[in-house]
C-alpha cells in the first residue's frame, strides 16, 4: 500500500517464500461479520493448499495469517465480537482461528487494535513519514507497545515511492530510491526493532513506483518508466535476497 492507493497489493513477507497471506481490503458493507464469513470461506476452500501461508502462534498452533487493510474503519468493539474469545461470533478456539494483523496509521490505533482483539499491527505505507505508523522513527515505540501487549509488529518497507503520474498533487510523498539506499535504510530500520515478520510493499506496483521486480529501460509516447540503472534489472530482487539472508541470521542470534 502506498499513500492514497484504492487497491492495496499483497504483502510479501520476508519470513517465508512462495506462500500467500491474504490481504483483506475494504469493500462496500465490510464489517466484523462479513470478514468472519470471508475467513471461513477462504479457509474452507484453500486451507489445505500448500501455498496457503501458515504462522506458528504463541501457543504453538499453526494457523493462517490475515492482514486487514483499513481496519480502523470498523470500530474496535465490533472487531472484538469477531476476535475476542467472548465475542458473539468469535473465531477464537475454532477451526477458523487465525492470526489477524490490523493496519496502524495513527498513534491512537494502537489501543484500538488491542481493544479489537487483533494479534498484531502492520504499517504498510512505502513513504517514510506518511503516517505515524509508516514513520521509521516511531517503530521502536510501536514495537515496545506490541511487546508489552503480546502483539506482533510487522514493519512494512518499500524501495521508494512516486505516484505523481496518477496523483499529480501528491509530490510531497515522493521518496527517491537513491540507487537502493532508501530500501536498505528501511530494511535496517525494520531489523533494528527485531520483528518476527517484515513485509515488503510491494512487488509490482509500477504506477506508484514501489516495484522491485525486474526492470529495464522503457518509455512510451507519454511516459518514461523508472528503471534501476546504473544497476541491473534484478537489483532490487538481489537486495531483497541479501536482506532476507541477513534477517534470518539476525533472528537466529536474537533467539540465542
């Protein structure tokens, strides 16, 4: 997700590869009951698929993990009916129990996420400073809140951000890639708080300048696409690979 995007893409986790975690976007009429129904449908249909991402919970149970985008649009007392053990249609302890990660935008959302019964929070936006949650300088504070309340903190990183081709008014949220240094700075900020999961936003969002997939020079009559020169087409995939390996090494040290 990047500032103002109506169609947030998938979260790509550094923890595992080639598995899919569902990102539940807003839609007309979305509420705690409809998300309950969505989760039930997804697990019934895809729960046994080898590519369905599963997470080992604090209790040792292996369960699906769902990101809930714009979770703040539904009040915490409604989410708690779905996510708290005493809720009227709770999934806790059932075959549909999962890890549910809410979006933190404003500072107050920390308390709403906790009250709603979520298992953690993610920051999503690729533009550093766009929101309280997306500001690298706030990640230590957010992580401390999560640690003290037994919540997961999932910092989200991106290689840069520029969406002025579709939002000409949003230039102030542009973040230059600086030949990969912006990406690495974000990744280092994420690892500094010792998270369980780091999410990358995104893989192929060309219209918002957050792509990390292969890129070669390309232009049309109306647009010049950004590429990774002077680096090669795989520059950001290679950086991602390097940081995944570093993340794995550091996690092993944290657990010692």
